[in-house]
C-alpha cells in the first residue's frame, strides 16, 4: 500500500477502505447502498461530494464509493483505490443504454469486455486497439449469485463511450450492436484497464436505464433506488 494517502481526491486514511469496493457513478447511489445494505457504515471520503463509505454486509467488510461520470473520473478514483489504498477488487454498479433490443429496462448486464472510442488506453504503451476484460472469477461468482437470487443476467461486451451527447452516436451504436455489443456506458473501459495494470480484479455490472434508439428512459430517482438486484449481486460477491 502506498503512503500517498490521503490524496487530492480522497480524504480517507490508509485502511479506511475494504478490499472490495462497489462503485456506482452517482454519489447519492453510493449513499443509498451504504444506508440500505451496510451495517455500521462510516463515511470515509466526501471530497468533491464523491461519497465513500465502509461498513459490513453479512459479516463481510465492504466499501462503496462513487466514481462520477466518465472515464477520466473513473480513471482517477479506481487508480487511487487500487494503487494507494490497497483495494483488491472493484465492482462497478452502473446504468447503461441498451443496444441489443432484446434487452428491457432494468435488464442486468455483466460486462465481459469493454470496447471504447476513448484514447484512455494509449497511456499503457500499446499502439493498437484494446478491449480489456472482466476478472473471470468475479464474473463466475456474479453468475452464481444471480442464480441464487433468481435474477436474469446477460453476459457480453459493452461499449464505453467518451461522449454522452453525440449526433453520430445512433450510427455507431447500430454498427456495434451488429457485433454483439449489448449496451453503452461510460466507465468500464477505464476500470478494466486500471485493474489490469495494477494486477487487481474488476467487474462492471450494469442495469439498463434507457434505450438510445427509442428514447425510452427511467428517471434519476429510479436509477438510484430501484436497481437493487444488481446491487445485491455485487454485495453477494464482495
């Protein structure tokens, strides 16, 4: 564990985070998970309102901290957790837009790998296209937990976009959809690359919140407070 703690972005002290951290994008979803599921939850970070908590779930020490939106913020927070705070595995619990039209709102997707239009991967020294993958043990554990909980979960590649508002996006999503990409989000690619570089584990679990092709969408409160099956799967494998 590095001695570079606290950091500019994280006021937690060494040892404040558990080995497993759940990472939603929304700080209020971090608060919701901590208050709903964790016993004896303690706020360990609130720099810039990025709430991080540590508590217990079924006797296991677990942390939850927001990542913010997009790969730059996921890149910062997951890097510091892996490299400065001794975190061994991060499970993203996020929302996504469906590309595979057989999915429905609230369908759960486990991101086996992540494609991207981001330049984030160039920093790792490979002059080519990267498609980083989830940790297999976490992926298998998520499948088993979903089965125990009676939850249906799809497995496949996802697309991590650098842009939320993009006039050319429908064409790009259609192309990727034909390649079997299930949904689009904004953080998994950076998380998976940071985990690979640090020799740590990562998994992105996503719940479908909207359909970019039809405009069908859930509200922010629903995204924050009703994606409980995904949260419970993540907590079971923490």
